[in-house]
C-alpha cells in the first residue's frame, strides 16, 4: 500500500486521495486541447482513518479556511504540461499544507523591559516634549 508521508504523526494512504483531471488553460501548443493535464486533488480530513481524533480536531481548527463544508481539502495544479508532474505538485502542496498545520505553536514568554530601556524611552519622551513646547506661540 502506498502512503503520502507528511511527518511522523501523519501518514495518509493514497487510496484516501482522489484525483480528477481536466484540460489545462494556458500555453501548450497543439496538445493543449487534447490532453487532460490539469490535476484536481480532493482529500477528506473528516473521513480519513489515518490519524487519531485529537490530531484531526487540531488540523480541522488550523485548516478551517482550506476545508469545505464536507471537511474536504481541494488542491489544483496546472503549472506543468505533464499530468504526472501536476499530480506530484498537488501531493507536494497537500504535504506542505499538512506539515505547516500540524506544527504546534510555541508559548510566548512574557518579558519585561529592562530599566535602561525604560530610562531611554522616558528621556526620548522628555526630549520630544521640549521640542514641541518650543513650537508654541510666545506670549508678550
């Protein structure tokens, strides 16, 4: 059985991924109106059995804008003149999308400004205030 390996947590069986083919737009010479080189990849996150529920929920939250109402991801490629290269391009796009979405974000460490930074900021504020006070009209 063939798999699409994304990372150590995600391994998708190729039978879960559906491909559709269509005629590609753009340049292609005499062959462009005959060959179905455009590739349309469809993969359902909701129906996938290749990962646990916790990971599925996390991915569905992170990929919300890429999922349709049925929980499917649609990816297109017509960059190349060859159907095989466009198919590989779609798989690469899916792999990249899933690897980016599966990365957990690091917690932000709260930091406080140093005393020297505070002092520098206050000095700069004072200097700017003095400059602005010189712009006022002089009373006689």
